[in-house]
C-alpha cells in the first residue's frame, strides 16, 4: 500500500495505527490527519525512536497492510 491510500482512507486506517502504536491518542491521530511526516513525528515523540527507526517501522507497517 502506498501512503496516498493511507491518506485517502485515514478514518479506517486510524484503528490499525492505534493497534500498532497504542501510545498515540485519538487527538494525535485527528491532528495527524493522514500526514506521514506528522505521524512519524508523533511516533518519535511518544516512543523515543530515532528518525531512521521510525521511518523503517512505518514503511514496514505500511508494506504489511492489505486493504
């Protein structure tokens, strides 16, 4: 899945993101609104990951999704 699909289906995707990154709040996800850079920033903030690690995790997660 590419990120354009994630953005287009953000309301449906939010639940799957919360399953993977449970420290993100509903308010976080509302503000992120499908923007990958903002998602990565919040993941870094909540989990203390480095930028490269966050990008890899998001890429891996996105690649495993079957919609």
